[in-house]
C-alpha cells in the first residue's frame, strides 16, 4: 500500500517537474536535475539504502537485460523463494535433480540443469559432448587430446560468447551452407552449434540445422539466451529436435541474474552436471550455482509461464507511447516504435534527430541522460549516428515517465540552445 502511494506520488511529481521544465525556458541542466533530485529525496521518495551507502548511483534501465547494467529485476516471489532456500542446507545433487525434473516437466524437455548463466550452459553443454561422463576425460579438459574436440558452426554464427565453447579446448570449424557442413563432419566432431539470434545470417536456418544434426547423429546445441519472450521459445527448440538448448535465467525470464538453463537429452544433461560444480576437478566448476539460484530459477520459470504475456506486451507498447509522445513535436526529432526480430523481441522506441540542427551528438545525449538525476541508461550502440534506442521492458512502474521527461528535456534544451 505504502509502496503504491509512493510510486503514485513520484510519478505525479516527476510528471509535474517534467512539464515545468519543458515550459520553463528549456534551459535546465545538471543543476536543475540535482535540485529536482534533492526535492525528491527531501520528500522521502528516494530512500537511503545499500547503494547510497556505497556511493553507487542506481540507474533507470531504459536499455534492456544487459549484464553490465545488472540484467533484470526479479519478481518478489523469486526473491522470497531464494530467501527461503537460503535458510537450510541441502545436497546440491539432490536439489539439481529435483529442480531439473520440475523445469523439464514445465518445458517439455527430457531433462534440465540450472547453470550460472547461459554462457556457463554453453561451456557445460560442450564439455558434455566432448568429455561425456568419463571421469578421466572430465579431469583432462581443457586438454582434449585424443577426444572428439571439434565443434561445427556456420561462419556467421561466431560471436562473443563462443569463448564459452572454446573454454573446453575445442576447435571451432566454420562452415557455409549444408554441403560444407556435411563434409566437415568427421570422427572428431563433438557437437554442432547454432546461434539463434543469427537465424537470418546463415544459409542454414534453425529447423534445417536441427534436421541435419539429427541425421548426422552428432549432438546439437542452440543458444537462445536472449530469445525469451516469446515464451513459446522455451519449448520450440526442443520440439525442433535440438539435443541441448541454452537460455539465460536472468534476462527475460527474470530469474536470478547468475542463472541459466540447459535443457535437453537426459544423458547429455547428466554429463553436463558432472562437468561442472560441485565437481571440483572439472572445466565447468568456475560456473558455480548455489541453492538460492537453483530454487530461484525454478520459481522464475514457473511464474514466467503463468504470466499474461499479451498484457505485458500492451504494457510495453504503452510505455513506448509515453516516451514517443514526450519527444514528438520537438524540432527535427522523430520517434518510431520497433520490435527486434530475434533477441529482446519486445517493443522498443528509436529516437532520431538532426545532429547538426540541434547541435547534439549521440554521445552527448547519452552522457546527459547518464549524468542526470535519476540516471538513465539507454541501449548501447557501436554507431555514432544520431539515434537512440530505448528499451522499456526492464523499467519499473512509473519509470517510463522519467525516461520520457529526461529525453524531452535533453532534446528540447538542445533545440532551444
Ligand atoms: C546474454 C547472452 C549470453 C550469456 O548469457 P548469461 O546468462 O549472461 O551468461 C549468451 N549468448 C547470447 C546470445 C546472449 O545474448
């Protein structure tokens, strides 16, 4: 109740100040923002807490589930489950088996393992295909001499996280097209890998890849880390025939930030478990998960499946509209909603402007949002083009108003200057 009225007050307050600043000559800078922040603090809306104590300034996440921005925020039910799990000791083996069975049951998979992230799931999956359950082989990795130690993938599916696969000491064999794939397969091939977000960047699509893998008898792994929502993906890749499927637990599923999910064939999941924590002499031991993460991810998956996904979507669209309306009408500014095709496939807003006309570069816009109070972070970009992408799905209730106000202030100030 208290929380609710606080949010309401804050939203009303920010709405008011936002309006005032836009009307008030548009010359507000850092000082004004600091003054606004002080007023909010005086009103007791922003409480002192752990982060304030550390001098670490929290941020409004208008980017998305970026690990560097601390990913996602867990629903209170997940935090409560983790808190409850934290109070007693259990056997990690028994807990992993029990939770794995529950999650597998929910998602139509044979078996499942909670990992410390999707990257860890990639390492464990690879280790399972290379070392299996053989104790000596598990100890030997990442030296893979004498073992099947090649992983085949399409050239366009090389990516930053393939380091997690290479950690097992395998050689990545790049192919283009199904003919090259077939002829690359040999008796040292341990695994075939598909990166879901690169679905449209290779000659072989995900369904054909799964079929080719099935026919070859080589285990296949697909990385769908950031590809929930849609919720249907949690089942789709298993149904397509992938032997192993990896997801992040701390992205769209909103489980513990240090959690991931490996789904698939029972024999391979059993092997993945033996290649990681709590087994000390294994390549995956660095990706430890505790009882809290194991229980937390189970709870998060359960909750996620129960959500009204259509209602979530409408809510995200409304947030996009709030920001779009706030910047519409500012000179030379355009704002267009968009939905990425794969990965983070939820409503976003792209804001573009004439950098010369407004005398505002992308970097300056990003800095102004970062330096403001509250601090706002938007999607990172490799390009300096005058374009800002706003992700709204990780915003807490009411924060869309803050993002709208700050974006409008920065643009309007530039337009007035
Ligand atoms: C985020 C991401 C990962 C890593 O996931 P973590 O859960 O942070 O370990 C791996 N692959 C892709 C495609 C990702 O987007």
